[in-house]
C-alpha cells in the first residue's frame, strides 16, 4: 500500500527532477501541501510534471503507441523482443511491462493533476481568479484526457479526484463501471469548456496546453466513442455531430498549407491544423520506426507495417507516400546509396514515413545520430482533418445518408488528391468513413480503438497474421497490471485473465 501511495503523492517531487526509482523511495512528506501553488510560475512548474509524463517512454513516446497502434492490424513489431511480440501477438499476461508502465504513467498524470487542482483551490491572492480558472481547467483537461485513454485500455477504473497522501486512503478503493467513467469525463469537459479566458484561448491555441477548442475536440471524440461498443449510446451520435460542427465552423482551424505531407514535419508541429498535441521534445518514434541495413541513418527497428496495408492505398492518394517509406537515400561505406525495402534489415517491410522520413525529423541526414537519435516529434491529440471525419461519422449515424457527412468526407479526400465520392445510403457512407479514417489517421494511435468501437475488432484481428491464432474477445481490454492487482485488494481483474493474486 505504501508503495502506491508514495507513487501517487503528487507532482512536487516529480517536477523537482527525481527519477522514478528515487521517487518510489521517498517517504510521504507531511510538509507537502496544496499551499505550494501560489503563483503562475508554481502552476507552470507543476503542470510541467504532468506534461513530462505524457512525453515519457512509459506513455506517449513508446508504450502507449505499442498498446494502441502496434496491437492493431496496421502495425507490427518486427524485432525479436519478446515483450513487444507479446503485445503484437496477443499473448501478453498481466505482468507484461508495457501494460504496467502505461497504467502507472496514466496514474501519475491523474494524481499530479489532482494535486494541481487542489493546490490552486488553496492558493492565496497572488494568482488572479482568471489565472486560477485557466490553470485549474488545464489540469482537469489532462485528468479527463488520461481517464479517456485508460478507460479504453483497461475498462472499469477508480475515479480519483483528490490527491492520495496516505496509504489508508487506498483502503476499499474499487473500480467503477465504464459508463460512470465516461459520465465523469463528459461532466468534467462540459464544466471546463467555458472556464478558459479569451486571452488564454488565443495565446495557448498552438501550445501544449488545451483551449476551449481542444475541449470541444475531445468531447466530440468521447461522444463518438460512447456511441459505439461497449456502451452503444445511440443518443451520443447527435452530440458528437453538434460539437464537432461547432468546432469546424467556428474554431478557425483548417488544413495545413502545402498538403498532407507537411503535417508531420517537426517545423510544422504547431500548425493551424493541430488543435491540441502532446508535445514531445526528445521522441524515440523516428528511431523505433527506422531499420538497420541503411548505413549511417539506421534506427532500432522496433516496428514497421505490412506491405498488404500499404497496398490498400490508391497510388494516387497523396497520403500513401507520406505514410510509407520504401526506400531511403543514405551513405554506406562512404558512398551515397539508395537502399530499397528489399535490401534493409527487415526485407519487404515498409517503414512508417510519418515518423521515419528524414524530412519529418527536423535534422539533416548527416546529423541523424545527434542527441541519441531523439527528435522533437509530437503525437497528435486532435487535428482538423480528424474532426472532419468525426463529424462525418456522427452526422451519418444521427441523420442517415446525410449530404453534410458526405461533404465532410470529400474535403478530406480532396486534400489527399482523391476524387469526390457520390454515395447515398447510410451503409455506403459508413464504410467510406471507415476507409478514410484508415488512410487519414494511419499510425496515429487510433486504429485499435476504432476497431473496438465499430465492433470489428475480432473479425479483423482474427485475420491478422501475427495475432490471428491467439486473439480472444477479452483482449479488447488489457489486464489490470499484476502489481497493482496484488496491492489493491478490492480491485477486480478483467475477465479472461488470471484472477489469482501473487502470494495468495
């Protein structure tokens, strides 16, 4: 118990620079209290601890991508690493480290956000009321966003809205149903939407911090998800359509200049197409996606894609070249050489161009190995192109065969260089939306969640060459990590996984 309580103590130690192992060794410090947040600088420092967890390898820089994208039919681990293979093949158990790390990173964000929220409540008059509202709403957004991540990964969750400062506070802690977690997320977002000041919305528009438009983007996506499996709340479709339309009509966002290929360049990561992104300044995405056998520009080669998925793209679709790499200009033995995918270490496997293409990494080829091959590549939270598809899907379900839904799809297709569709029925538009999400959002950590909410998960993953012989229905949720399940005695384990506690 003490270990978990220390783990969730709050942001004060985390942002002070302690490593994870040092943090776990800290005793509960009774002198730490919400009164440490008295100024805007204090709030910025504390929220910096929250953002550092998003950007960590335990979350958006690696493990979250592994659990959401590599565990889909589009991406696979091409390395022999048994941990990553267990996720890709659906042979994992509750003790697998990425499952544990992703859970813990999410819990840190929730705990540290709670500390910020309560700290601002207790602060004196050195912060204006406007500043208090802005920073508190930001912390609540991060907390809601993380609950949205975790409820789709693990299912039922304990809803924590206060810092946990003593082991006894964990006694009797129980998981609450998925429906209640969604209700909590929605209520939080609806409350904070109008809490941001106009000045904040203008200043933070292209920042790591959210604005009212980021809240709307997330809220529309939450309703879209709630309308699908497992909750199947049909009333959520109209809400998702209404909120996303407001954002599209009034948010002032649009497609990036220069076309789809420009979206993933480091220099464009704050473009007007991005509504909110996770800011990662030393990301390992590019290195994970680059293979060996390409001279002085190689990477770790942890995951790639199937040629079959690449072949689903029309050759005229501009998103194809922007998403897949089949050759690279490099230097081998001091001489320039073009290496094709039939020559690099994982023969015939395309690389993920969105992360691996040198023009997207922000450094010239000769500097590829600088800074440990880390790059300032964000992971998109919500962007304009996706919001068009959120609106199209929700509008088509709320108003079957809607011409407005078809128009939104065709805007996305036009940017991709593809001809407009002339569909009429709800079913035709529904299938078109599924395809457009597949092409528009490839490798952006959406696919697994889409398959589940559409009810397509088992049909698709049963035909996946890596997972097909192993995947079961219970794999739509990951298990509660064994270490947490052992300690939290009132937690239940997800069905299909071992129910015994270690040492019991």
